[in-house]
C-alpha cells in the first residue's frame, strides 16, 4: 500500500516548520503532529491582552548568517530590539555583557586602558591554564576572579544545578567581553523580534500544512509510521530509541508568570539575578521585547529545575558522558534511511534559533532538491 504522505513530521517547532515549508513548496505532502495544543515548540508566545508572553522562556533572534536572516525576514518583519540584559548582584545593577559600563561600576575605572590593566591583573593567576577543562577554568582564564565570583559562579551553578568544575567550558564562551560602552549582549550582525511575535513566523511557515494537535507519536508509532514514506522526528532522540543506551540528561526550567497593574516593572526585558540565594535566574518583562505601551505589565520569573520525564527538557547537558550516549543514538539512527532527525532535542545540541534554522535549511538542501 502506498503511503498517504511523503513526510510525517513529529513536532511543529522551528526546525520542523522550516523543513515543512520547503517540502510543501516542492509539492511534498506533509502531515505534522504535535503533542502540545499549539505550534512553534518553545518559541510559541501566548498573547495576553496584547502582550506576547514567551511561555517557554525568552527568545531573541540573532544571527550573523545572512541567508538565515533573509529567510526569516521573508516571512515577517523584525523590530529593532537589542538584548541588553542587566545583572543584579547584591541589589546593585550592572550591565551585561561584560563591558566598560560593567568595569566602571565594578572597579571605578574609566578608560579601556585602565580596564584592561585591571583585568590582566585579575587574570594573571590563571594564565597557566592553556586548555580550560571546565567552565570554572574557562571563566577564570577569561574574566579573572572579581567577575567570576560576582556574576558567573553562583548564576551558573544555580542554572545548571551542578558545580562549575563539572560543566563544559563552551557554555561560557557564549558571553562576549568588550572594552567599549556597548551593552548589546550579542556580537551578531542581525538581531530582533518578529513584529507581532514569533507565532507570526511559525504561522507563515506552516500555512496550508495539515497539523494534528494533542497527538503523541509514541502512543501509536507504527500507525503513524505507515502513513508516510519518511519520518522527520524533532523530539528527544533517547525516547525515540526507547532509552536503549540510557537517558540523556537535560536541565529543566520552571516559569512563574505574573500580571502587574503597573506600567513598568524593571525598565528592561531581561534582568539576571546572579546570587545563588535568589531562587530564580532571571526576570523577563515581556512588553519590552516589542516596546509595548500597555498600562499594565507581565513578568516571568525563571527558575532552574531538575529535569524529570514529566516536565519539559530545556537545555541539553552536553558534557562528555551525555555526548557519548548521544553519539550512540546518532549512529543507530543512520541505519534507518527513512528516518530524519533535527532540532535541539533530536540533535542534543544547545541550538540558538538561527542555528536551528540553519540546520533545517541544511537538511532541506540534502533531502529536497531545487531550493
Ligand atoms: N552566565 C552567567 N552569568 C550571567 C549570564 C550567563 O554566568 O549573568 C553563564 C551561565 O553559565 C549561562 C551561560 O553563561 O548558562 C549562557 O548564558 P545565556 O544567557 O547566553 O544563555 P541562555 O540561558 O539565554 O541560553
């Protein structure tokens, strides 16, 4: 019997949506299923009285990949939002990423020259570390003691639920370091939030595609597989293979949303709380992503949490042990030529949104001709 669809796509997040868009354009018939009641995966926003609430954590699109930027801009216009988070440490606010504003407040220095001298003095004790073996070594080598102990150690250990010496160094490499008064958190060429929110982007990508909601692939896997020639799976790779090589670890998150009858709570979209004794890692004030002028506001406290199978897997824990397990699953997946994998969960990778779009476009180029 011939399958009814060319592709069954499990999940409707960004990776899945980009692939589905191109597949449809090439005349392929796709069926998408999602266990949630909405599309978009974790970039989904809930519109609450005209404020787009980032329900699964703040998402800020940034990229230096022109192809990716042009691709997403062909569906929705992006606003001029620039992420410039603050760090609250012992009730004092400092600018992030670490830049001249931070150094001025922390050390009372006024020029790049003075800041560099101070930083060199701080880093000197760690100059012998050639290849940092963990996040602590990486951070001390990069920033020295003052910055590490005020802004990094406690925040990181709270966020990841483990000691900084047990975390991979690459996590901290995400944070830029500069000697100008530039509070832009990202170094990328392009940045912004879709005007009208992320749902607009996803809706545009998925226009005309058949989607079944509240549908769990694992409840009728063989039935779903029969429907299509190929399966693109964007869920957890370890679950796909019945945890044969063990469970992959994730970091969970817990969000506490609150509506306040004041116009402005913190004057900024993101404020980090860097002390361990504050239980949340950051407070997001959603209206600032889109320059909202509403007379009220909605904030979200983001708490790190242990991941258990009944909550959402947010961050892959890409340490040596987990990466080894992932590679076994990846190898196993190769034996099924009708199975395609993609996205943060199936590739077990700390993807930003632009990485996700890029990875999906790469799959499109491999799998579908003529784009
Ligand atoms: N980080 C930190 N202090 C901060 C912000 C970030 O130590 O104030 C570290 C922390 O280890 C975190 C990593 O940098 O996991 C990456 O942070 P980012 O905010 O880029 O990650 P996100 O959670 O937004 O993906």
